[in-house]
């Protein structure tokens, strides 16, 4: 069993620990590989080829070197890199999850949202 899971998360420091703690508890792992971007959902959906390739390369390291079996695509309330309403953010998270699944790493890809109380909500499993 792997000791790692992976998160494509916002660079905003306020969302790091809630996501790390949630994933550690949900998947019984000590480590969460963090791939961070400002507005990660928007980057996955609309980023440049260079941005997407950089994310993909980091996911590949997490899967190959760390044996990660689960990846979360995370959005959050109050995101400066992608300041859209909650409903729009949830739709973007769902779309970004589908895009990441299409990269075909053979791992589970889920969508998470961190609300204004810094609580993790499951968007899609």
C-alpha cells in the first residue's frame, strides 16, 4: 500500500493544511504530494501547454516514484487566482477532474472544495 496521495491544489497557504489533513485521514497515508498553482482548476482547464505539461510531469513523479493511487483536484472559496462564485468553481472542479482522468495515470481522481470555514467538501469521487 502506498504512503502517498497527490493533490493539485491552490498555492494559497490557507488551503494546504485542510487538504493535507483530510486526505491523510480519508486515505490513511502519512504523505500528500502537493502540486500547486494559482487557481488550479482554471489552469487545468485553460492553462498553456507548458503549464499543463508541468503539472503532468509532477503527477507522473508522484505516481511513479511515490506510488500515489489517488489524486485530488482542489478549488476553494476566495481564490485570488480564479475568483468565481462557488457554483462556478464546483463546475470547474468537476470538469478539471474529467480532464485529469483523461491523462490516464490509472489512479483515482477526485474533486474537492475548501469552503470559507476551511473545511473540505467532496465535489466528486
